[in-house]
């Protein structure tokens, strides 16, 4: 093997890595721009209506809007919540739901995309509701 072959292949690898990083930054920027309108116009209204419906059924939950996120938290235990956030570490970036449940002294946390392989701008209120309905069951089984 010649040093010139190694250097040529190394330069190709470096160029490919730079191109991928640039493409990833573009995807992250697009997702970040779409996140705020999704949060304000779709996710927050659905979570507020969902919390009201839960409260009407005897399951008191409140909606909190920490910076850059959204949380539906049980009024009975601050360890029990469902949170929506933008995961920019994933490629492509995704809206993820984190579910945190307290079980005695243990905390169980799970995380998954609210709709796999779907860009932020394509998510709908129905996607948010479907995720919430899937995840709320664990809190209501008690």
C-alpha cells in the first residue's frame, strides 16, 4: 500500500464527514425553526385540552411550558409526567416524548419519538394525541 493511496482515501473520508456535518446542521436548523410553531400552535393546545379532559375524568394533571418544552404533570406526584421536547442529537432531529413515572423510590423513564421518521413540520395534533393516549395508560392503571 502506498502513502499516496492512504492520503487520498483519508482526504475523501474527511470531505465526506464535512459534507455530512453540513447536511446535518441544515436538518437541525430546519427542525429548530419548525419546533416553536409546532409547540405553540399544535402541541400546547392539545396538551391543555387533554389535561382538562383528564381532570374531568378525575385524574388531575397540569400543563407546564418550560423553556423550549412542554410537560403534562400529575398533580398527585411531581415524578409522574409526560414531556415533549426536540431531540437535535437524533439524525434526523425528532420530537420526542419522555415519560417519567415514579414507582416507590424508583423512577422509570422512557423516551421515544412521538411519530417515527416524521419531520417536525409534518407532525399534527392527531400525532400528539395518539402519543398521549398511548402513554397515559400507565398512569391510569393504578
